């Protein structure tokens, strides 16, 4: 072979000839061959098109009718969720009714220092923590237990009857629920009539601070547990039946199947709902607490939300109330981030 003879690309006859892909066209490995010297490189949209992807401009132009449905929800979030955040600035400025809506003068952390050194605030704070903790500890596992019990029922008619009865309190107004609770625990109410029937003395439930937490948590269980089973029942339908068959072949009883198959199957749903509940840990139901409480039981019934209502709306201390609300929101944010991080590390399920 002379130096001027053309060189074959494949000197080995067993190696097939592989044509080189043109510039900008993906080859078998998914990568495009480099453009020749002086050739124009493809634009970003061309590269996305070659990779089977679509840029947001092209998608918006093509499906603008679908994206138009997002306009009203985005406007709602902007006007009612994000714009009001600007008002948090009055937590650091002195606000006077009729003056500048963003405060008249800068006071820094004056209002934060004021509520931190206020003993009444800390009483309200610990009331909120205790009431929120009891609600979370009792109302979170009960929907799971009820969903597991309903899932074991073989009579579809009885299952529907139980679901209807347990869902019904959720659709009642909180005012109606509070009225029912007050009627049941009044001095001449149903509960005291039962107590008298067993030979006991009537109890003034709504005048004794020690009874408020039990009454509130009980009413919360009655109102929310049935509705909370909906998501868990939906999650139970996604558990593979073959896992139950394999467990039965291995000799597992119903309890062992529930522990080793059912609960791990709905664990992601459980963790997501737990994170959401922890995020609202400090936001104990304002309406129900306000309707059930009275000055005689403030020592256990007064929570941050009702305290904010009194000092912020009734007493017109808007900057002071804004500082407390910002502090409460910061605690909620820390709880959500911590719960999400712990859930992702421990069980691999999280919100993000």
C-alpha cells in the first residue's frame, strides 16, 4: 500500500461500517456529531426538539387554551396569599389606624421583645402547644385505624352506612358543631343527665378549665376522623393483592398482613399527611376554640389565634398582633421543614 492510497475506515472485515451522523443530528448514543468547523451550532429549541423535548415558549404557544385555565387561580393566589405578605412589615413599624398603611415609623424588634417578655403570651403559647399536640396525637392515627377497619369489612352495604355516618359531621358548620357540644355538656345537658342517672352530681364542664381540652379534642375527633379516612381508603386500593397472597402462603395471619403489607403500602400517604398536620400544628382551629371558650376557662382555652383576635382586632394593636402572627408562622415553617427532612431521611417519603 502506498502513501497515496485511500485508507479504509474499517480494516477489519468483521467490524461493520458505521456511518457518521451529520452535524447536529443525534447518533445511536443520543449525542449529535459535532458541527464542522465554521458551521452554525443549533439553537436551544433545536437541541430540545432533537432530544424529544419542548421549550416552554413552544408549549405555551401550542397549548395556550389549557394554560389559560391557570390565570384565575394564579390571580387568586397573588391577591389573597402573596400581596398580604407585604403587610407583615408593620411588625417592625408602628402602625396607627388612619395613618400610613405600612407604618409611620421604624421600631425594629420592639413588638417582638414586648410579647417575649409578656407572661400572658407564654401562657397562650403553651396552651396552643398542648392543644395542638393532643389533637395531632389523637386525631392523626384514628383515621388510619378506622380506614383499616373499614377495609376489612366484607359487607359493602354496612361499609357504606358506616362511611356515611362518620363523614356527616365534617359537612356541618363549625357553629352548629359548637352549639351541639355546648348543649351536650351544659349543666342540664345530655352528659350531665347520664351522670345524674348513675347517681353523680352535675359537672359544670364549661366553667372548669380542666375539662376544655378533653371537650375540644373529643369534638375534633367526632368531626374530622371519618373524613380523614378517605385518603387512606384510596391509598389502600393501590396495595398489590399479590403481596397479600404471598404473605398468606408464608403463613401470615391478618394482623401480620396488616403490619407487614398494608401499613408499608400506605406509608407514603401517612407521611405526607403527617407533615401537613405538623405544619398546621400551631394553627389550632380558631373558630371552634373561639365559640367554645369563655373568660372563666382562658387559662387552658386561650390559644394564639384567639389571643391575636383580642389584641389585634378588638384592642386595635395591629403591629403587636402582626409580630405574634409572624412568630407563629416562622414556627410553622420550621416544623414543616424539619418534618419533611426527617421523613425523607427515615422513610424516603416527603413533600419535596
